[in-house]
């Protein structure tokens, strides 16, 4: 008998979502990864498999500002930083990939920060 595993369930949801969405050079995929200590986000062009822009609460630039990298405030700052870097590269529209996580808490805060920074999705 199989036991319920949260991470396995999240990965299954992520694969189901990824069948439907994909990023292009004009509209890259904003992919999010959440760990207990940090949150990471990147803009990916799936046609060639390249990461165009990335931001993380583990970066020295944000680590100095934040007391904790695994909370909603850190997630919002990562979203703002990602949007700023994307604008520098001329990217304004993205497809949001929540990676199987619920759109709540840190994931929603990152999306809110990215929208405040000027990204459209």
C-alpha cells in the first residue's frame, strides 16, 4: 500500500501543469521553487531550454537586506528583483508556473512582487 507523500504529489501536479504551459523567448515561463530556507525564481525560454533571468533569496544582494529568506517578505523582494532584471532584458510578459505549489503565501507574495515590478501575467 502506497503512503501519501506531499512532495511526490506536488511533483505530479507540476508535471500535469507543465504539459499545458511552456515559455517562449517573447513570453518566458516564470518558474518558482520553494525550500524551507529560500525561494528561487527564474524566467525560462523552453524552446531552447535557457534560463534568461533568475533571482533568489539566497543571493548575497538580498541576503544582506533580509533576516530570513523563507518568508513572504523575502518572496516579495525576490519577485521585485526578478521583475527589475527582466525589464533590463526587455521582458514584460511572462507565463506563471507555480510548480505545483498552491497559489498562497510565499508563492502569491512572489507573484505580487513581480507584478509590482512591472511583469504581466
